[in-house]
C-alpha cells in the first residue's frame, strides 16, 4: 500500500470512529451529574437511560460521520479535486457538522450536557449595585418622608 493510500484509508476509517466516540460521549454526558445512591431505583433507571442514549449516540455518530464524510468526498471528487485534498476537506466538514449536531442535540436535551467544571467557573460574581436611600441627604420639604428617612437611616 502506498503511503498516500494508507493516509487516505486512515482518514476514512477515522470518520466513523470519531463520529461514534463523539456520539457516545454526548449520550453519556449527564451521567456524572447523577447522584450515585445505591438505595434508589430511580438512579438505576437514569443510569440505564444514559447508557442506552450513549449506545444510540455511538451508532448515530458513526452513521452520520460516514454519510457526511463520504458524500463530501464524493462531491469534491466530482469537482475534479485530488483525492487526498478531498479526504482532508471532507474530514474537516465532517468535524464541523458533528460539532453543530452535538450543539443542537444538547440544546434540545439539556440533560445530556456534561456538568460544568467548577474550577473554571470559580470567578467571584460581582454583587449587584443596590439602591441605598440613606446615602442621599434627608428630604427637607415633606415631613412624612423625613420621618420615614429618620426611622430607617438613623
């Protein structure tokens, strides 16, 4: 096998493998956010849900990656592009399409998102500016407002 043929074969095999792994990871995404309680039957059902979703994601990712990569390569080859260039562009298009599909799936089913890493989001949250009525001078013309201000601020 020529080195160029080996490269093309590796790239074509990587499409379903990477698409399947990406689909598996998306399907298994919310598993870490489950409370691992051995006494709960609900946790076991939720774990089964995530495992079955991961398996569906594996096969869906493989099929979508093969279709997108193969169709993109075929269209580029019909446009008289060299095979190695067509395979590289098809791989990039494949990655972009799967990346966008993952975003769509996670937007539609937010429970499949990975839990957010706390170390990345530990920035202090600024407190909102609150209105302080005592920072202003006391009202002079209205005696009722002046009495309220005295009761509240002194």
